């Protein structure tokens, strides 16, 4: 059995189709600068037409956020440094365009691959995809197309480029298996969006598989088997049937209340990044949006979204919820999320640096534009606004000052907006959790961001494999901070939610119920399974569990208690 990184759940048995890009042989010959400059220019124009076509197709089938991948590709295509260095090489060495482009592109790719930042590291595949398109045009070679597959297959490749994923024949793709990639790679993101089972980061897997090989894999566990035996096929078939049965059982939860046996209700909300994600929330019967990550509207583009553009995106989600509440988080950029048009600068510790609300308070016009768009959109339905990365009361007071200024400006211009907008903060920094009793007097709700709170509480970089074991949701110190925050919010009669990967962790749900959490916000696919757990619980029993938990000092003891 081979194991990789789970990208999208589902159990699949099918026939392999290996996608091997023909290795481009790049010739080197002497030529004139004018001729090669013209050839390069024509190749760029041709690539732009192809990218525009792919963008239009992706916009229609997958939505604007996925189509923006090709905006990023267009930026690479128009990158002045890439073009300048290529033309300089042509001129200095009197070489042909494809030779110069390949040499320069490889330098760019090496730089990206050498970065520690996981998100930026993945951008090497974008540069590779764009330059490969240009090189194919210059060499008069055709790129592999997945548009018309004759039968259902499992795609096996080193990596699927965004353009291949966007243009493929989806009805005949049972799943993806790739040699490289992580949970933030385009392949993984696309697989989750398309709800196609996938595993990435399988090493040299594609070299061991032949077209026609039978493949069995489990997208949840990351396990793969080539040419499984009849017993192994039976094993994966039983897992597949269990997966379908589990899904069927979860579907029985649609329309039911998220209430314990003794009547305690917890709102089960969904996390989204774009308006297109609403379909999955509706399919899984989400009760609200607990986290709308607005940064995706700002990413993979070369300029700031306008106020009107933001207004339309926020309005679309609020209208689409048909009266259910929507918590929209203001721009959370920085750390592993950078904007090409906003110079944050290089930082030794970006996760502890200039990010999220810290940027918004230093860039008041950027912040005000977003707040105006949110206020204008509030007339379309219930809206709550949440501010990320809050570490002190001073930041809340500064945010409220700007908030009141924006409201005054709109009132002066007679622009309508709702008067009952709830303002909340993310509790993801320990200092905020510790003074949550004080902060609760100044906001309407809390949302505990467990991913960052774990990272900051345990002082652990979850991308660092050597200390990954310390990124532990059962850490008693972390869970005590969560308990303290919930207790302080409840004492002031304020709503308190939990979002992040801990929100749907089945053994933690009873503990959170016992603590008295108001809301759990998660990916759409986990909502119904979490509702099923809640409906089997008794709150008074869960409260006893909290009392027992508070006596424990190690993560192993906590885990044992919850199991």
C-alpha cells in the first residue's frame, strides 16, 4: 500500500490513465534579436488568447474564484521581469527565444521551489504551466488536452496544471493521483471544489503506473493500491459502500434540528471563500455562514477589488442565504497569503507580523472601502462582521472609530444600510482569550479560530514536520483557553462560535457542547455528520465531561477521556 496526502474524500476503483507531458527538447541556435523578439511576442499573444478562453470556460463551470487562477497566469505572462530577462538573454547571447525563455523560467521556478512558505512554493507550478504553454507555441507542439475522454478513468500524473483541470472532461474523471502537491495546491483545491476524490504528494508514483493498470484508492486516508488483488478490491469496495452508506445516513439529518437530547441547540454554520460555495452549504443544510473569507476576492489578481465589486460579491452571498445569518470576516491577508499589489515586505516571522487587522488599521482607505461595501450589502439580509487577528482592546476601539466614520459618511450621502449589524472578533491570539471577559463588553460575538489559536498557544509552526506533533488539539492549555473564552462570552450573554479544523472533530464536539458553545462553523461536507453527533448527546453529561477534562494535565489523558 502506498500513502500520500489526502486532498478530497471518496473511495475509487478504476483504470489508470497516465498523463505524461512529453519532455520538451529545447534547441539552442544563433538568431537575430528582432526575429526572436517578434516570435516571443507572437507566442505571448497566442498564450493570452488561450488563457482568456480557459478563464471564460472556468468562470462558467466553476465560478469566479477558480477563474482567477488564470488571472494569476496572465500576470506571469505579462511579468516585466520575466520578459526583460528573456530579451536580455536573447540580445546578449544571440540565442533563440525558447532557449532564453526556458533558462530564465527555470531560474524563477527554482526560486519559488526554494521558499519555505507552502503557498508561495506551490506557485512554482503556475510559472511552469505558463512557460510550458509559451514553449509549446514556440516549438509548434500541442499541449495535452483532457477535454474528450472516452471512458471513466483515474488520472495519474506528476501534477495536474490548472489549465488541464479546468478543461478536463469531468464526467469521465473518477479521481486524481499526483506525485507532487499539498493541501493548498491547485490540484487539491480543484478536487475539493469538484468533489472528485484525490490524493497528492505521492512521490514518484506516476513512474510506477502504466495505462490500463487497475487502481484502488481512498481519498480520505491517502491510501493507494496498484493492481489490487481480489481481496484488496473487496476491501476497497467495502470502504466505498461504507462511504456511500455514511453519506446516505448523513442525508437523513437534512431538515432536522442541531439539538442535544435535552434540548440544547448549537448552530451549525459553514465556511466559504466565494459566493459559489453556497451550493455546497445548501446541499448540506447549513444553518448560516459562520465564516466568509473575503481575502479570496483580493487574491490571484493584479489590483484591489473595487467597492462595487466587493459589494456585489457580499450581496450575492447574503441574498443567497435567504434570511440566514452571514458572518463576513474582513481582509485577513499576510502570513502565508500575499497580494502582489500590496507591499507587505519580507518578514522573518510573517505569521507574527504585519497581517490581517494590523494591515487594515495601517491602510485605512483599503479598510474603509471594504466596510462601505459591507454596509451597502447589509440591506439584503442578516449580516455580522468579524475582525481577525485581534490581540488587544486598543485594536477593537480603533476598528470601531473607523467603523463609525464610515457609517457617518454613508449617512451623509443618504446611502442606506442595516442598523442591526453585529460586530465580532476572532479569538485566535492567546492575549485576546485571556482578556475575553473585558473584550466581550465591546463586541457582539466571538469566533474562536482554532487553527491559529493552536499555533500561537503551542508556539508551533504546523508546516514544520519536525515539531508537527506539538500542533495538538488535545493540548490542555489550548482547550482551557477555549473553555475560558466560551465561559466569559456566556457570562456576558454573547454568542461564541468555534471555527477551524477542531469545530468538526467528532471527539471534541461533546466537550464543546459541555462548554456551552453557541455555534460550530466548518466545511460544508462535515455539517451533517456533526449534527448526527449532537443529536445523540445529553448536555448535562457533556458538562460532567468538562469537569473531568479540567483535572487533566496531558494531551494523551485528554484524548483518552474523549475517546
